[in-house]
C-alpha cells in the first residue's frame, strides 16, 4: 500500500507583515494532486497544522477543505495529530463530524479513538495512543502508534512518569508495551508523532528561526533508538527540512514543511514523503518536491545600483536584504530600494568597517554645542562612523521642536 506523509503546514503563518495564505492555498492544492496522482491509500499529517492556537477563519477553512479533498469524501483515511503550535482542544473538537469523511483528528497524547466503520475502511482496534485500520481492498491491517505534541511535563502526566524519570524512558516503555500487544508481523506498523527527535550521538538538529522551540536544554529531546523494533516507518513533524534520522531499512523521517517559513530555510526544497509498505517487509519511500511557494532569499550587496538591478530581476521572491555602504542609507535610497521590489521583508543597512580608535572618544568635550556632542556620541556607538546629513537634519528638527 501507499502512504503520503506530510507535516508542519503552519496554516495562517505570516512572515513579518507578509501573509502566506495565497501560497498555502497553492501548495495545499499541490499536495492533494500528489496524493491523487500517486493513488495513496492513507495520508498522515504529523502536527503543526496551524501556526497558532487561534487560527484565522481563512486558515481554518483551508485546513478543513484540504482534509476533505485528501480524504476523497471518506474513501481514503486521513490522520492528523496536533503539534506544538496547535491547540489540542481545537484539533479534537470536530473529530466526531470529521470521521464521517474518513478524517481522524488527534489532539492529545494517549487519546483513544472509538472504533467506527465507513464504506472503504474501518477502525478495527483502538487503545490509548493506538489505532488499527482495516481496508476493504487490503488483506492486512495498518497499525499506528500516535503521540501528538505535549511538553515534557504534560507528557509525563499522560504517560505516568515521575519528574525525575527521563522522558526517553517513559516513551520507550509506553511505545514498547503498545507495540508488543498490537504490532505483529502480519500487519503494517507505523509511528506518527510530533516530537523533537534525533539520532543518539548525532549533531544537534537546529530548529528553524521563528519556530516555537521544543528543545529547552535537552529536557524535551528524545532519541530514535526508543522506537519499537516492530515499527517500519516513523512519520515525524517539527523540523522543517526533509531528513531521515533513521536507517534505510527503518526510516524515521521529517517530511519538511510545505513552504519556507523563515530565512533560516532560505534555499531549501520542500517535499512530501511517499511510502510503499507491506507487512514484514522493508519500507521504501521517496520524497516528492513541492513546486509552489515563493523563494526566500538572503542577499548582500555593496552598492545601491547592484541592489536595484537584482531586485528588478527577481520580483517573485521574499527577500532579507543587507546593503553594505560607506555611510548609512539615506532616506531617498531606502525609498528607491522599497519601490523596486514588493517582497522586501527586512532591509539591513551595514556600514563597512573603518579603522577607529576608541581612545579618540574617551575625552569628550562637554562644552561643545549639542550637534557636536551628538556627532561624537553617534561615532562612539557606530565604530567611528559619521552621522549622515539625513540623521543630522532629523536630530536638529527634534532639538528645535523641544525649544
């Protein structure tokens, strides 16, 4: 059977003052098209469905419409769990109605999904943090261990650990008990979770800029060696770049976000993961690149002319722009840059380094006129750089208004 794994939609997310909703509409359409073209049997969405606990009406509408299209009106099961950006209660709320469309929404760890049956599949077994699906066109079941996000304290509450016990040990034991009871070699066995997971001994995987951090020190960091041996594929959410921290035989995959959501992701290609799996066999999976969404680009220039030229040549982008110059940008230069491109998220002026001896400013003559004092102060804070004419005029205007 075929499964599509995606995560970290962050519907409703903005980049500074820029809405990403139009791009999200396009990339959601693309994910639905991939699911249909690949003829997948099941869709897994590994958390961070929305970008905040109170998503906009537009983001909520896009979410439910996308899930309904992915489910083919009940023919294809879609299972979505909450991430650290989601309100578990909000995710859980429509679940009884969503099930009529083959959509299973899981907000809290150790949730129990009551068995139900539709025309094309049914939930045949269920326990805390576990469901088993049977498909009318398959002769084997699919078992899914599911653990939505909760912080370390809440996870220990759900799984019964004390404060001193390591989160890794608590999850290891809970997952092992569930897998030993339900996951034999006669079915497909999967884990779906939104946690900060890494391979033991590997370098720390950095969370993207703007992401609500899960990893506070190492308290919430869990390792892939706690995954039960029966699990054939682990579908992760949280980190925004595609990566397999498991092995080729037993993949543990971050499927990536569908769009670049911060400039730490600039230049990344985004994917969904398509898994082919059957009982007691090694999983095969491929990543399919997503084409929609504006590029996020970080650029540095040392002249206004080169800046304007590049901006005019790359209109359909979102840009973090650093402009190096001998002096601070003038108001008319800033205006010209912003008029050249509609997607400048950040404009960072950078004065080129100049030789400057701080000892020159240790003895400041306090008997100078106020403009000279301002110049000396400005130089002391900016590596000896003189204030430009615009700043001096603005300072004089402020001083004059106080008289």
